[in-house]
């Protein structure tokens, strides 16, 4: 089985209200070159809303679709 990049998207209330609802269909919106390389799951509160520094990379604060795809391409090139 090919190794996949695991993406967790917070579906907690605060993140949802702050714009994370735009990422709910990330898996279906991924470019073709990434669809088979990425596993996307929702997660209730990842606890990142008040952190200024995150020690478990790769964390993308205030993420949007473009920044996630960019980071996923970087990671996919490492495989």
C-alpha cells in the first residue's frame, strides 16, 4: 500500500465559524496529482486556535485551499 499524506481538518465550532467550512470538501477539490496521495479526515478541535507556535509539523495556521495544496505538493515530492 502506498504511503499517504494524512491531513486533519478541524471541524470544531470556532474553526468552522472562522472559515474552516470552506475546507470541508478539500478531498474532492484536490488536484488530480494529489488525490491518490492524500488522506483527509475531520477532527474535533485540534487545539491550535490559541497557539502561536506549533511543534507538530506540518501545521498550517489560518490555512486556505491554496496554502494547503502548496504544502501538500512539497510533502508529496519528498516521497
